[in-house]
C-alpha cells in the first residue's frame, strides 16, 4: 500500500500551490498527493511538466480527484451535457498521462454534490444514462494505463452509488478494465452495515481507498473507526494500491461550506500543529494497514 493525503487539508479554499504542497507532504513522509482534477484540466503543459518534475524529485506520486461541476454531469438527461462531460474527462485523462497520474477518483458518474431540489432522483435512469459514458471514458483510461475509481458517497451527497454492493453492480455493467470502485470510511460509516466486510466484498474491484474518522478528522484522532480492522480487511484482499487521507478540520471558506464543516475541529491549531496532527496520523495509519 502507498499512503497519501488530499491537497486541501491545510486550507479553506479549493486551491493551493501544488509545488509547495509536494514538498510539504514529502517532508512528512507521504507517498502520494491527491490533486484536483479541475485544477489539472486548467494547467498548461509547462505547469504539468514542472509539477511532475517536482514530484519525481521528491518521490511523490499523484492521484487525481474529481467532484465534477453540473455542466459535466454524465447522468444528465441532456445529451449535450453528457457529451461535454465525456470530453472534459478525456482531456483530464490525457493531462493525467502527461503528469504520470495513474488514478482518477471521485463521483465522476454525476456531479458533486447533487442538488436534490432540482434532481429527479431517478436512479435507474441515471444508471442507464451514465454507464455508457463511463464505458467510453474507462476504455480511454485503460489505453493510457489509468484507472477510474468511482467513489461511493453517502445519501446526503448522491443518490446514484451509496453502498459497495450497488457500486459493484454498476461497475460490472460498465464492463471496462479502466473502471473500478473507491470506498471511503467516512461514507461507509453512514451507509454500510459493516464497513470492514464491505472492503472485503469489493475485493479486486477496489481501486482506491479514502480514510477519515466519522466526522472527517484524521485517522486515529478519535478512533470512531476501528483502524486496525480496516488494515486487516485491506490485507485480507491483498490490497496494494493507494490509501489516501481526506481530512477536513477547518471551518470557513469554500471547503468548509462544501464539506459542511460548521465548527473548528482542529482545537485552534496553527499550521505547525496541523502538520504534527497529520504526521502522527500517518504513522498510526501505516502501522494499522501494514500490520
């Protein structure tokens, strides 16, 4: 297993200096930095090459996370929107290939977060519309040596994929070597009867794992989740891919609004203390996962 973190941990905006972030996570001991797909989409070739060079120098790999805007919704009833989404993700995949990023992850089957006030919430129709799109995108990904891991979310953020069992059925219907599943302990804590069994059930279809406590704190901060059992479940299926923290401790800004962090979960930590928190969590997570 390789261990990573999302880029937004230290900030409250969906942006950062990625070169600076590469060095920060490398100094802590991470293997992976998870970056924003839309950020990559808007990067120039020169910017991508500079980021790749810094990652190569510091031994950092990149995974790419997408919470697509509504204009790229692959489950949309509007064919033009779906086609725009297909083109968007194909462009991202080619930029990922230039960067050397091997995993596109997130709720790319729709948009995030779903606006339930305007959605018809027709799961069957959403599946029928989005599955052919994922097949086309997944086949392009496979040709580039990239995997698309579809994130299973909780009921408050989507209606399309909310537990491991239906994600497995969806991926089987997509039927592309480039498409598999992302399971996230935060979402599983809400939706799965037993998250440890869900990891085992996913087996070879598990392409990516996100980790965080039930309130999105760092693994080990409150042990609302049995982390040694998470590690055992991953070892039981021979999982050797990315385990990426997705912690959100800070309220305010775009991140606090979108993730709904309405109070400070950091105990007033400054940047140095935030860094200590995540370094301690990484050491604990490795111990749990590696056994």
